[in-house]
């Protein structure tokens, strides 16, 4: 009901707000903040979770996790400021100044991430679900996942797929298995225990933070934990 009366509804885009197709809005009421961003395509489901005899060709879905790359967030910020200025021209100067300040902070964050990870010899990491492709592409890393699907990070991997991740972790000499703050830590712990690794959190920054950390603090925490995994 609140959305129906809103002047502006800002979407991440890339299929993240799949429920939006079930609702009707006025022309110009929605802003897709991803305008101008090229989405990566990935499988929308996890083949590990489907019995072999049920395997079929699955459509590729857009990977919506653009917010985990600060340089793509800059595009989103510009899109939001531009639309706010259009619907509220009196405050256009304020929106644009705030956008520039936020973009400067994103540029600092980008440099911090590069600097933190530049000394790491390892490039491979294992996380829970397929959320860090944009981040990995930006910073020259290789993401491996316990659950392959891009949308469903609540899926439970089979024993066979967990065994495959354990073998991969041994092969890559990985000493940290990442869990998420949005998923069950126990599966990551099982894999870590098997190879004598630690479990750290790599947050997809998709839900409210219980410690009330903002986007920048959470991204810096991710970078710090990645450095522990990649620099030893």
C-alpha cells in the first residue's frame, strides 16, 4: 500500500526484485538503478540440488549482485540522483552534491580493496553462493561456491557436491571456507573441519546488519576476511 502512493520506487534490477512483475505502477514511478550496467548471466538454479534424471537445460538468469562492486554502485548512485533531481528539481543541487560525495567514498573504498588484496598471492576462494562474480571480476579473483545457483542461497547441497568442494579446497590449498551472514554456517563448517580450515563470513550485504554497520564498513570487513584467506 505504501509503494502504491510513493513518488519513486528504486530497484536494484537484474531480477533481484522478482516480485515486482506481480504489481502495477504508474509510468515513471519505478527506477531501475542498474540502467547502463551490463549484467553477467549465470544459471538460476543449482544442478547439485537436482537428481541426475531430472537434469534439463536451464535458462540463464541475470546475476543481480552488482552492489558488491563499488564501481558499479557509482552508476547506480548517478541514476538515483538524476531521477530525484528530475522529480524534485528544487533540490537538484543537494542530490547531485550528495551523489558526488558518495561516489568519492566509493572510489576510496575501491582503492582500499585493491590495496588490501594486492599483496595476496592466492586468487581462489570458496564462498557459499554465487554472489561475488562482479567483485571477483573487478579485483582479479576466482570465486568457487558451495551452492551454485545465483538466486537461491537457502538450497542445501548434496553430500556428493560437498565432497567435490572438499576435494577442490584441498587441491587449491585453501585455508578458509566462507559462510554468509544470510545462510546456515554449518555446511561451511563441515567442509572447513574436513580440511582443517577456518570459517569466516563473506557477506553479500543483502540484509540489514545486526551490528548496524553501513555498506562501507561491511565491504571493508569482507575485504579484511578475504585478505586473511588469500594472503597466508
